C-alpha cells in the first residue's frame, strides 16, 4: 500500500509539472523534501532526500559539507564510507558518529544522545540536534508549492525564508523536477531502433546535457539575468584581479544561486596555488563565499591533481563558444552520449549567442544542468 501511495504521489507531481502548475506538497510519509543552504538550492535525488524517522529530521551530511555545498557554515561534515564514520566539527569541538556501531561521541570521548544513519550509501545526520550542539547554524522547514524546503542557515544568510522562497521559485521547481527524474525506473540499455514505417513519425531526438561556464565580462549581468529569467543557473568564473572591482556582481551571483568559481591563469602549480589562496580570501571578504570550483587551463595533469588536493573541483571545458559562429552551430556539436562542458565568455555579443544557443537547445530537446563541485567530482 505504501508503494502504491508513493507511486500515485509521483504521478500527481509529474502531471502537475507537465501542465506547468505548482506541485502540491503532500503530508505524512509522502512529503517531498527539498534542500537549501543559505541562498543556494541543492540538488535533491531519491538517494539524498531528507527523511523523518521516529520524529527526528535527518538531512544528508552533504548539506554541512563545505566540499559539497561550497558554502562555509562554520560547521563542516566529513563522511568516510570505508570507516562508516561521520565527523561534524567547527574546528574546536565536534561529534564523531560511528554508523557501524551505532554510537556517537564528542571529541573528548563523551557519548552524545544522537545517531547518524546510512541509506542508499548516503550518511544522514540529525540536523536539529546539531543546530543545538553548535549554536551557529539553524534549520527551518518551509512549505512551498513544490514540497517542504529544508533550509540550513548561519549568520551569513541574506534572505529570510519567505523572501528566499519567493526569489527561488524557478530553482525549487527544477529541484522537484530533478528529484522526480531520479525516482523513475532505470531505462534498459539503449539499442538502435528499427527505421520508422513510412508515414509514421520518427522517435524524438535524444536529449543532450549541457554544463555551462561563463568567464566574466561586460555582458555578465545581462547574461545572469537571462539565465535567471529561464529559471537556470550556471558557473561564473572570475580571475583574481577581477574580483575586487566586481564585488557587487559577485554578491548578486552568489545570492541568486549561481556557482562562483576562480579562473586560475598561472602556468605552474605554485602560481596557481597562490592565486587560489588570494581568490578565496577575496571571495570570503566580498561575499562570505568559499570557492571550490576552479579552472586552470595551463596546468599539466600532475599540477591539476595538486589543486584537487587543496579541495578544488576542476572545470574542464570541451566546447568553447569562440570556436562556433553561432549558438545554433554549437548545439549541433553537442553529444547526447556524454555531458557537454561548454564555456562562453561574457564579452560583446555573448548574450545574443546564448539566446540563440538556448533556442536551438529547446528545438533539439537539450537541457542545461548547473555546474557544482559534486557534479565535477
């Protein structure tokens, strides 16, 4: 009976999305939980969706992971699947959860009355207990048209819950759509279909996925607005020497939910490491933002690995806008068999190029996916 109810809920939600209307938030065990950290909506899937067990709300450890969310809350979570332990710490005090033995202790070895759980290889944490333990983070539940939003915030938060939900309607809708996609049955291995009989329509085009990065330039604000009007977000890359002069733009992008990254221009690991340190310092001052995604086009593989050891997720483009006459030409080069890592500038004419690219993507049933650190691995 429970499986039948869950299936009915998914069908209702999918129908609501297909009709372009808000999906109802259901109660009890059928509730869809979406996630946000400060001003960033996180991806929700069947594997990481928050859950309530025994009246306790559990959230995936990634909500508190700087590496995964890219947001420094002052409390960080690290999960070791090998040891089956989760360490949650603010640098001075913390809790070590041992999932294997179902125990938890503070860093002095004293037992604490809370437990972590693992579901679908994801570790989940009792968020309300952690909020009380550390005192610098809080968790709210907000009813929205797309499900119940679980939002973890700290003192750096800009928008109150009601204002954030109002500003993030498009992102929440996309998050619900992504969750529903993640619970669809796995499709069988692709095979080459036989030719369609004469007079019958051929199969629809295979969707291609686009991951978009934009190097900041004179049309950056216009391009950000274009993306947001469509309910989309992307990765914006800034060179270190651009950050000080673009403080307002950086704050706006971060508050709107875009990913902000650093374009490292050094030709060796030492120079890039110095740029990374300075860029992170500037972003922390400007927007209280911790940069995780970086590009480092000039580095060899070994030096790039050194950056990964610094907690970076590296952006690697495979299609550049400047290599194509129009956005339509670029879309023709997309591959449906893999992710397409597309990089554009925000220079003169870039907004028109992107509009043409979006029109062609819609015609070919392609879709845009936001670049985030977990997605880049």
